[in-house]
């Protein structure tokens, strides 16, 4: 049998473009980078993105790109299983759907029927919506939510635009979460204490096993150190904690590496949360990824969320907390506790 | 297996011959051909959307499309400006205004079908006399074939390959069966390469040892819910590379399998979970 990879087209070999954004400046910029791709005009992105019976697995291997206009509301209140870091008005927004990384445990696999990447080119409309919200109250906004914006920055320039927008809106704080290695971005944008760069960290063995195409632990730490150096607030996210047989050793050595590479006293904060996922999403994921051990783990369903058995979860989180408290004060550690919140 | 739908015998003839397909002599609602090694089935639908949808459904239900292993191909002629064989990445239904998109995951350039040969196609209700848009292809079945097939076939296992026979005509009789066959003949070797290229693409199914699972579920007197739980243990063990057999045989030696009651079975289930994690 020939290798599946040999048979595939190249990533973004097909770019579906909504007719109404064909002339958008960002559309033209993106298309100019993909001269060899086949460009297919479409009426609405859902005609492609929401088709039934798509293979998330294969599309992840060779994603198509969809350029669309986000119509309707684009800013949403955060879900209870997401960490709000003590902010009263916690929101998230999606200027893109899916990302170029391929994390085996990603909730997007359960949320979307497609592994293709959607970019909403009309960021200006989302910014206007945020401005309206800011008239009511301060806003804490996660902008890299259903995607990894830094990984898409070359294409979109959205991180730079969000950073600039936040600098000019005092009541806005944004979080940009990533697993990317890119440092160059910190040369291109001016530092702002309300633009938080959040690095999701996992032991290298877990990255290799479950977080395909993402940056290595060393690369992520290098990028995080660079962000701190340039004056940006940096958050480390040990979320999701993933169970593996020798997890305690792996997480211990990961913390040693964190301390070697990062001035931990300068961290804004850290978050900790074990893997959890909506029971609805896991049903789909298990069907689509029958050979994935992380998807097929016998989780417990507690309050509609599939989680590690209580004892195991407690043990994992306590181990992490003990390790964390040895180098960061307790008030900077945010735990995600689904049971308290739901 | 490859499931193939062609509108006309004249279009299918070279393919039937090249694939050594035999006519199904049973009473069939449509002319049906099959390969003796079960690698391929082909149906002649007749012209138009109703015939195409109906024949597609017949083919896919009669022979049972396997979503993890099989491929579906719609092959036929069309009107267009660019001669040659074209993979179709978009199908527009002229009557309903709806669009359909087969997934274009596979690189067919080594079969002679580079990205640049792809086209969008319009399904119309009549033979076109001229090309409204010379960039597009025009024919009379694909949108219906897609809609009927989509009930059974994932979009990445569908392939629409159309060859240009004309650039529109006022007199359809000018496009004779002999001409359609002659043009189809030119593309048969490409189709054979595509079939050869894709035929072994099987997706992982995560199948477990059903006998061992069922035997254990029975021996533990499990309820339906507990059976699901045990099944999940088996699937997880397979994904993680853990052999269930030694775990279960240890439990047998310890006298825990078989269990005397459903309640005991539940306790053993917890032990299995502990040993797995």
C-alpha cells in the first residue's frame, strides 16, 4: 500500500473563497501567496465547511483553506470549563476556525465536522463589535480561541492588528494562546501590558505523541522568554494535563526545563487544568479517531464533561501544583475546576 | 471496490472493456457490470438528473458502499472549452442554484491529472447550444449523482471525472455514440491509473477482538451500560497497544471471571479499569 502522505495534495492546495470577499484586501494578499493553489469561488463557507461525512483526520493531513466573511455575532461569553483568570467579563472570539497544528486531544475535532481552516477576513467587523461591547464594560477577550493565531500570522497579520487595537482601547485585555515557536512577532508589535501571550506547555514526550506539527517544548519556552524580554505579559498554561504512564517524571523534568529557560518570577500567571471535554464532542471524536488512545481513554462523565477518574485527576493536579508552588506564588496559579463552575 | 456511474453506454464502453467487467444478467433496473474479483461495479444510469440519482442510489445500496475502503466515481462527457479529462472540484445545479463540493485531497498529477486540469461544472437540464461561461463545464447528471451519493459516500471518497466532447451544440444528434466512445477511449488509461492509485486507500477502523469482548461481557453478566464501558476499555487498550488477554486471563486465575452476579461483574469492571490505566 502506498503511503497516504504521498497521495495527498499540498496543504491549502485548494482555497475556497466566498464570492463576497473575493475582492477583500486580505483575500487578495492571501491568494497572492498561493499562486499554485486552485481557487474555488463559493457562496457561503458553510457549504464547504459543514458538509456531512467529512474526514477530519484526512483533512487535517492536507487542509484546504476557506476565506469567508463572518456575519452575525462574533464575540461570545466564555464557557464554564474555560479559565477566566479572575476577569469579570470574559469573552472569546473566533476570527479563524481550526488551525494548522494537529493536537490529538483538540476539542475542535468534536466541535467541527471539518479539519479545513477557515479565516474570516473581515476582522474590522469583529473589532467594531468589541468596541460596542467596551461601551458597556471592560472586556477580557481570548482572541486565539478556536485556532492558533500566531501560527497563521504570516497569512493574516491578525495578531499585529489585535495588539494595535488593544493598545488603543484601555478597557480591553486580550489573551493570545499558542503552541507556536515564532519569536519574530515580538519585533513587529509594540509591547502592551494588556496583550497577554499564553503558551500552552506539555512535556516533550507528550508533544511528540499528541501535539503534531506544534513547536517543541524548548521552542515554545524560547518564544515565551522572548515575549517576556520584549515586555509582554506571559502566561504559561499547563492545560490540558494529559495522563501518561510515567507522567510524574515527565512533568517534573518539564518544570526543570521551564525554570532553566524562563524567569518564572516575571510570569503574569499560570493556569492548570486536566484534560476535559464535552461528552457530546467525545462521541464524535471517538468515532472519527478509533485508534487514538487519548480519545479512547475510559473517561468519567461528570456533569456532561468527560474527565479523568476523580482520583487520577486529583493526583495529577496535585503533583502539578506542588511542582508549581515551588517556584511561583499561589495567587498566580489558576486552577480550572469544572465541578465548581458547572 | 470502485463504484462507477456513467450516464451512457457509449461513455462506459471503453471502461467496461478495459476493466474486464461482466454484465450482471440478473434482472436489474439498470445495466450493471461487475469485476469478477469484486474490485469494481459500474452502472449505466441514462441521461438526466432523475435517472442519475436513482441509478446511483441503486448501485450504492445494492453493493453496499464501505466508507472506509471504497471509492465512488462519476465518469462521463460534458461540454466545455478546454479539451481533455477534468477532475471536478465544484458542481453547480443550474435548476436549484445549489453548489456541491467533492473533497480534493488526493494528488492525481502522477495519473496525468494535475491541479490545473480541475474545473467547476454546471449541471443543466438540457444539452447546451453554447457555453455561457467558457471556464465552466456543462453536463446533465453530476449534481444529482452527488446528492444521491452523499447519503452513502464521504466527500473525500467521491471523484467526478468529465471529458470534453464538444463546446455546445444546436443538434445533439451530431454527438454520436461512436464519437462519445472514441473520446472516452482516449481517457481510459488515465482512469485506470487513478483506480490503481487510490484502490488501496483504507482508513483505520480500530476493530477490537469481538470474540474476546463478547465472551468477557457474558462471563461478567454485564448490563448494556456496563458492556459499553467494557467495550471502551477494549478500544482504549487497542489504541494504547495494551494486550487485554493477559489482564483477563489473570482475572480468571484469580477467580474473578466468570462472576456470579451483575454486581460482581461491576466490581471486576473497576479492576479492569485500574489495571488498564
